[in-house]
């Protein structure tokens, strides 16, 4: 049994998919979402196996949603789009499939067939990577705020702190607890951040000064006044990136 | 392209052909004068040369003056009588100053060589030179008028060609935008979904889509339309959007009959409504209302497309707006204006253009 999330901003489009999927006993509709933010939140709470993800949506596009998923646990993705063929073609090898609107029942059957073959596969890690490469995902991060999700600018983040399967995202105004691994966050956010410890990474632009401690460790002082420890292991990486 | 750059202006430059012609004319005059007097033993070779050169010098000063100061009369090129009249009004002043300066030069040069410049009485000189000058000015003004008219005609033709080209481009891009692949395929998908559940609605949507295709094709080569027809086209577009996002958006119009009969460039408003949808409706999950106001303000027609959605500028969304601005600038010059600005409860795109009733 595969649990399915349907994401589309048009009600008739969701109805069509729900009606056709209901004929298949091995697929169960876990939920629906009508925009990108709701989709991301629903994926987090419902943990579906499969997401039919419309690309052109208000707020956050389907590709942007995919780019913000934890790549290690992402569901299988089927992109649904009216015209973004060029965008979805990049996924040829690593998304399960894409549907071009309007599609007929035979075409959907083919997608479902591919899904059955892939069920139990490793998660859609490479599809998430492709989506990151296609969107400005290194510029913005989706974070929870109360019950809601919101986008913050990556440049506003001072530093990242791993905590089990979560990461504390520190900005000047607030800290957010994101259910992602530090490695996956750094993969998304790219060059702007540098790891200084097994469990911490800093925004390079926020580093104010470095001062040596014992045994090759250093203290990193941020513009905000926060002090962090740079472990010997990551020293060269940081020194190599610091402006002289 | 900055707006208005191709609009005919009054700074028609002096064509090189004019100076070339002028130089040739005076070379000929000098040559003829020298040749005429070469066999006359009483006249030295340099005398006819001096006569003609002094005339040439002063006449050339005038030509330069005419080319500079006469520019302000370029606007009368379409009224030849007025143009010639304005120039000829200066004849008495020119005639007087010509005789004084030219004869002063000649007397001066003769005196330097120890000779005396002999000529008929001053009253005869003035009469003779004035008649000659009148003929001379008439000839050259005709040539200048011809050259200027020609370059004005060339400028206007270029402007017209560019306007037609821009219109063709805009028609093409509008057609593409109306039948925007996204728009078309999404509408088709909505129909495909609805026909399983609500045949009536699917049928209605299919008919609206066909209406829109027909109306877009019917626009054809026309350049202007009535605001009424333009709004009808917009409403078809909106009707389809409304079927797709039921309950999400409301479109209202608030127009006077006088405004509806006004003439506007074909498909000018389409990109503005599209923008309103793009920013207001497709990008926000809240219900959005779009209101179109149109009324006459004295000599102007003012159209405002107001949407209650959020103000968000996305890259690439400016193409439609830029196209609108360029078309307005080409058709109306500085008499039309388009601005988009956030307002208290949303975003407003405002167009003003000269009011003119539409005649089919």
C-alpha cells in the first residue's frame, strides 16, 4: 500500500487525480494540498510515500517544495505540469515520472506502474538534488514558525547547530528548529556556509574574528557577539575561505 | 529603446549635400566672374575674385545662421507658405547688412592695394543687390526646404515602420500570452477533470476557451479598438480563470458609457490583467478581487486595474508592462502614461491616454 499526497492549486485537477487513483486498491490518498507551503507542511506531518506535485503554484512552486525536502527521507515525486517540460526533463532519470497536463488514464497507469516498481527503493535523494540545482534553493530556507512554515533568507542566518535529527537555525531575530540533518542543509545552502565543527556551521559573512585556543582549536567570534569553537579538523577549510 | 526616441523631432540636421551644393555653386560663380573679366585689360585678375569671395563669405555666414536659428521653424515644414514667409521677412535686414558688409570689405581691400573701388551710386547698388539677393535667397530656400522636407519624410517613415513592427510584435506576443501554453494547457486539464464530474461546467469552460481563441484571432490587423471590446476580451480571459479558481477571484468593472466608447490600442490592457492575475491570484491563496475602473478626465481617458492581492515583483514579469509602455509612447508620445504602484489595499496599474471616441 502506497500513501499518496496530491498537490495542485486547482480543485478540479485534484479531483481528477483522486477519482482515478481511487480505482487502485494499492494506492491510498493520504491528503491534499493547494499550495506550496501547505504541501511542504503536509509532507512533513503525513510522511506520504508518493507526492503528485504540481509545479506552477502560488507561494512556493512544486520545484521549490522539492528543493526544501530532506533528501534522505523525501517521498517519491511525480511532477505534474501544464508546460514546464524543460524543467521536468532534468528529472528524467531521477524523478519517478512526470505528467503533462492534460493527461489521460493510460498515461497515469504508466506512472503508477513505475511507482510500483520503485516502491521500497531508496528515497528520491537525487530528485531533490536536481530540484535544488533548478531553483534558488541556496538563497531561501523553509523553517517552521509555530504551526506554519515560512521562508527566510539564507543571508539572514548567522549559524547552524545540529541537534540529533534536528538543526537549530540561528538568525538575529530568532532561532528555528528544522527537522533536517546538518549535512543535508549545507548541501542545499551551498557555499555561503562553512562547517567549523562536527555539529556547527557558520555563515562566512557573519564571521568577525578568529583567535587561537589550545591544541589547534580556535574560537570563532561572530558579528552578533556569539562565540563558537572551530575544531582542528575543519580549520583548513575555514581558513581557506576567509577573506584576507 | 527609450520612449519617444524615434518620434519626429525638430532637430533635423544639415545634410552634407547642402554644403557640397553650396561650395560647388560658389566655385562656379567665382570661375564665371574671373573668366568674364579676364580679357578686360582695365580689370586686374584679383578684382572679380574679390567681388565674388566677399559675397560668398557673407552669404556663407548667413547659411550657417539659417541652419542654426532657422531650426525653430522646422515645425512649419508642412506649411510651406508660412515657412518661406518667416524667412523672407528678414530680407530687408539681410539686404542692408549684406550691402554694408560686402562693400566695406571690397573698399577695404582696394584701399590696401592703393586702388579705389568704383561702383554705381549707392541707391542703385542697394536696389540692384536687393533684387539679386531676393532671387538668390528664393533659390536656396527652395533647395533647403526640399532637403529638410525629405529628411523629415524619411524620419516619419522610419517612425511609422517602427510603430508597425512593434505592433506586430506585440500582437504576436499577446496572442502567445493569451494562448499562453500554461494558460491553454491548464484550461484543457481543467476541462478534462470537470467532464468527469460536472459536464455542464466543462461544457461552459470549453465554450469560453473557444470564444477567447476566436476573439484573439479576430483582432487580426486592427490597431485600435473600443474600450468596450477590449474589456469583453478581458472578461473572457477572466471567465476562464474564474472557472479554474472557483470562488478565488472576482472581477468587477466600474466604467462610464463615454469611456467604453473611447478608442484604445488593441490588446493594451491584456498584459495588465495578466499581471494582476499573476501577482494577485496565482501567487496568493487568499481570495482576490480585481476591479477595472475607466472614466474620462477632461482630454484624457484613465483606466485603472486594481487588484487586492499582494505586491510581488517577480523576474520576467516586467515584459508585459514594458511592451505596454513602448506602445503607448509610440502611439501617443508623451501624452500617455502607465504606472504600477502599491496602494492601500493592493496594487493598481494606471493608464492615461488621450481621449478619443472610437470609430470602427
